[in-house]
């Protein structure tokens, strides 16, 4: 099976870029003052980086009139947020956190260097990212050495290198947890959280988020994250069992018509299967579904395939080419979508077999036992 694992191996590089803009007179907006060494006539931008489901937003921009002349750019709001400062001169980017009323940035676009002041959160995150970057570099080197040891069949070296790599990964993860657990800026926490991983210890993850709630409970990006993490923990620790009534959901079919699983399954033995076009492990079950469709009467038996696919057109093409002539619906939000949270599915392929009263009679049926299982309930 393909399992949904949170993969957190991210180093956020905080490097530079600078800009000019109108001086803001709005006391409710935080600002960044930039002193750019750049050619006059170039344009600079301030971009709010997204957290979670947010969109990236360009919040201010201006044309540089004089190199090294201080310019003030207006930020998005009065809360701590992560911003990138970019330019049309080159791809050098300065990342900042707006944790004070005015962050100061000196940037040299020619030398690709920068300095940020009057922003403790930015300075703190830069230092953290620098430490993590050194560890990430050592992990990469260790990976190259492992490849060489594999080719040379150097078994003793392989064991030593694997232990070293595991130690480095552990150090990287623990650094992330420690930093996120103590940092005062909500934006810095959100960045650091990307590399926090408790594996399958959902109790520790829950405690970690509870502690963070005491610091950032009213910070909007954290509130959204907290809700998602709680749903994730719920999915991973709570599941539907045989005898439970499976909740219904409504998703669009290939014609974008909303279909209700509750309505389709009512009064019939019903097979609901979660799959995806990008999941090779899902294909054997689909082949058994073809056989089931030919064997059992639609008057008594219903099948619904729920695709976790981000691309609707690719999914439609797959359904058409492979002639999947039973009810097909899609959840293009994949692992953050309604179907995963409703069915508490942590992997695909996965399936439920429902009795006519909507209660689960079997789940996680393997391809080679599907027909046999269906015959038990469709005598």
C-alpha cells in the first residue's frame, strides 16, 4: 500500500533582495525599510509567503530611483508574517519576518548579500536555518558516501554510514522540535514546523501542539494549522470498524455532477474504494472491480470509486480510456480533502463494504479476496 507520511525535510534559506516603495502613512500596517544597492530603474517587490492553504500575495512594489536610498514598503498586516523581498535585477531574495513595526534591510544585489536588523524573529530564524543547513549538508554527503559503499559492497562501511545518517537525521529533527517549541514568533514557528516530525508518536505531536497553542492560540495561521493537525491525529488514531455506520459525502463525478454516497448506497450492498491514477498499487483492485461489475446485479450491488487526484482532466482521461463504467467521483484536494477526513483514510488503496443499512461489513479488502467477500453478502 501507499501510505500517507508527512515528509518534513525542509531547510528554509533566508537570503537577500531589496526594494523601493511609497512611504506608508497607515499606522496599522507594519513596514520594511530597505537600503538597496541596485541599479536605478529596477523594480522591487514584497511578497507575503503563504502558510497552509493561503495564496502568495504581492503586497507592495516600487521602482528604485536611487541606489542606497532608503525606501519604505508597506506590509500586509500587523501580525507576524513571512515575506520575501525580490527584484527585477536578479533572483536574489531576502526573507524576513515582520515582528516589529519596521524591519530594516540592507541589501547588495551586486554582491548578493544582505543584513536584517530590528527583527529578532528574522535574526533567530536565520541562525536556526544556518545550523540546519550544515546538518543537511552532512546528511547529503553521507548519502553520497552510502551510494559509493553500496557500489563497492563495503558492508562494514555501510553499517557505519547508516548509523551516522540516522544520527544526523535525528539531530536535524530534534533541532526543529526544540526551536519550534521555544520560539516566540508565530511566523517563525510556522516555518520551523515544516521540519518537525514525531513519526507515529501522535501523543507527543498532540502535546507539542497544545504547548504551542499557549503561545500562538490567537495567531490565525496557527489556528488553521492546529485544526488540520488535530484532524490528522484523529485520522491516524481513530478508525471506523465493522459494525459502524460509514458517514456519507458528496463529490463531483466526471460530468461535475455532485453525487451523494449515501443516496447511491441506500438499500444496496455498496463498495466504496479510495484510489488514485498515480497509485500503481490501486490497479489490481480496479481489475477485480471490473469482474464484480460483470458478476453482480446493479439492483442489489453498487460500486463507487473515490479518486484522490489533483488533476481532474488526467482523472477523466484515465476513467475514459480504461472504461471504468461504474460511479466515479473525485476529491482533487487529495490528502487534505473531504474524503480523507470523512472516511479517516491514511493510505490508498482502501475500501469499505457496506450493508444495505449503511453499516460496515468489511474493510481493507484485498484484490484477490474481493469476489469471494462480495459473494458472502450477495447470495
